[in-house]
């Protein structure tokens, strides 16, 4: 394999966007935090309404990347309760 | 210097609920999953982002289905391919892509995945080079950074970047050829 080919192959694996990697890395913690927020919401209607009104801020407040998937997951779980 | 855990060690640690191990696993395979989605299956960015999260979500949920912990890479490859194909078919149903285009992408995916596997083998050789070489090659070829950006980041005069790249590329070729590396197997390690 010549150097030109090796250089081309190095270009085949650019880094994934940082936000994607962060969101995937946070998956275990995100699940725990979402579970905790849902438990709190079950016990406090006002807290639940505030969560639904601004889910993105709630996730940020929990130290999580407010990725679309995490926002959708939290909203879905809140609606189920 | 700490020794990086093997793939099998990493998977075993993830199963125990070790968040740091999971983070390392995502970091280790993020380029690979991203390349299959965007290069082998040509998914547009917003679709690829969703598919990327789906791959790691399913991997996290089904890690216990992996028969051989060392086979995490081919298992992830298979998972990524399934999710990419599902995403393409969903796009065709929603008429955001032609069915003929989906078939064309699907037909050529195998060959492009093979190219990604070759790139993985080159990166494995890259990881064994001294840091000053692996970093400059990664920045220039994979991150597409300019001489000026690399020079500023590494505190090296711009004029020496080109010669360092050339020298390091030669070392990488030697390492790759002398060790007779070949792409990793792509068979499924799951069940």
C-alpha cells in the first residue's frame, strides 16, 4: 500500500461530531437522571408542569446534553405518568 | 503510562455499569460508527446523528447479547448497518429519497464498508506511532486541519509541518507493511 492510499484511508475516519459523542457517552447517566426527574415529577405536579414547559432547560440543569433524543425520551416518560 | 483496555475488557467493565468504561467505548468506536453511517451509507447529517445515537442506545441495551466480548467491533458494524438501512428505507417511505437511490447505496455499501475496515487497520498502525507523528497525521488527514492550525496547536513552525507529515507518513507505511496488517473481520459476534 503506497503513502497516497494510506493518506486517503486516514481521511476515511474523521472524528464524529463532538456533540454526538458526548450525547452517546452520557447515555447511562442520562437514563438515571431522566428516571430521577420522572420520579420527582410523579410526586410534584407543579414540578412536572415546569419540566414539560422547558424540558431542554431541565436536562441542562441536570448536567446533561439536551440532545433531541433525550428531550423526546423525557417528554414521553412524563406524558406516561 | 497507562495501558488502554482491550475491547473485551472494556465490554466487561461496561456490563458492570462502569460509566467511564462506557465513555471510553463510545470514544473508541465513534469514528467507526460515524464512518459507516456517513461514508458507507451516505446518510445526511441529521439522519446520521439520530442513527448514531440509536446504535449506541441499542448497544448499551443489548450488550449482554454479545457472545464474544472481543467481537464488539463486528457486532457494532452489523448493528450500524441494520440501523442505516432502516433509516434509508424510512426516508424512502417519506419520499425524502428515491427508492432507486436507496438500492444504489445499499448495493455499494459492502465495498465502502470494506474501505472503512481498511481505514481502521491503518488507524491501528497509526496508534502505535509516537504521539508527535500520530497527532500530526490525524490532524492533517482525518481532521482536515491546515498547516497554520496544526502549527499553532502543536507549537511547531508552519514550515516544518509538511516535512513532519511526509516523514511520519513514511513511518506509518513501514509499520503498516512490515506488520502485514489486514482489515478486521466483519462477521457478527452477536446472537
